[in-house]
């Protein structure tokens, strides 16, 4: 009886030992597999960016060029879309004083000494002084519309870049997906999920790059558009205020002369 118990005890010990060896072996194999996968996966920011091959590299370079262009445009607009650049300090008041005194040449010279949005509008109004207030007002409106359109065309490039960048990133993603499934087709379906995942995350890098370029561009475009609207409205008001003396003189000339009151009746015929 004791012999049977000892035999069973030995069998249990041997089984436990065998199971422990199997578990240790499986753990070692799993660790080796994960280490190999980690070694084959690209590590680091630049490794991931340039892991998409030649097509991915070209798309990343295109996105980089778009980002540089957007940065240049933002810097330029910050420097040019300022109140001092659009409306030089005191220009409207000097033109108004010159027109009040009848010194048109002095007003023209003041505008030419400070070229800007406002000076361009004022010069167009001064050029139509001989045509009266109606011609001056029309010239001011046309000049303001022309200059505001020029400013909007400049900031429109930010909107274009903001719309193109995500499409370029999507192009890189679609190209990467095509290459990933092409690998599956070439291996007759033997490619595993790890191969597909690697190709997909490499392709998504371009989409992330496109969004990184597009989001700041669209935000800057909205800010600059509102800034242009505000500055154009202020410049139009200053221009009309500068020509207010001409409008008042026109209003005074257009008023009919006051009729003399009739003489009082006399009683001479009574």
C-alpha cells in the first residue's frame, strides 16, 4: 500500500515538473518573439517617418514644404496686417485739414509720403475731386474694394494649404494601404496581422502630418480674415471722414437760397 502511494507521489511530482518546464519554455519563446518584433519595428520619430519607402518620403517632403510656406505666410501677415501699416497714424487728419484749407496738393503729397492701404484709397478720392462728391465717393468705394480684395487674396493661400495638406496625407495613407495589401496578395495570404499592422501605422504617419499642417493653417486663416475685415472697415471710415469737408461744401451749395419775406401791406390805397 505504501508502495502505491509513493508511486503516485512520484508521478505527481514529475507531472508538476514537466508543466513548469513547459511554462518556462513558452514564456521564453514569447519574450523572444516580442523582442524580435520590437527590433524589426522602426524606433524613433525619424525612423517612423522615413519607414514608408520612397513614396512616403516624397509625401513627407511635400508636407514639409507646405508647412514652411504656411509659416512664411503667417509671419508675413503678422508683419503687414497691422494698423500702423494699413492706416498710418495721423494721415487721415492731415488730409482732412488740407482739404478744409483748400490745399489739395498738400493732401496729395502727404498720401504719397506714406504709401499704405489708406493712402491708396485717399489718392483715388483726390483724383476725382473735379467730378464732385459723387465721383469722389465712388472712387473711394472702388479703391477700398480693390485693396480689400488684394488682402484677402494674400490670406487665401493659407486656406488653400489647409485644404490641400489633409488630402496629401490621405494620399500617403491610401498608398501605404495599397502596399500592405499587395504584400498579402504576393504571399498568398500568409502575411500575418503584424505585417499588416506595420504597413498601416507607417501609412497613417502621413495623415497625421497632413493634419498637423492643416489645423494651424485654417486657424490662422480665420484670424487673419477677421483682422482684414476690421482694418478695412476702419480704413473706409477714416477715408470718408477725411473727405467730410468736401461733402459739407457740396451740401451747402445744393441748398436753395432763402426767399426774401414779402413786404408788409400798406394802407396807401385805403
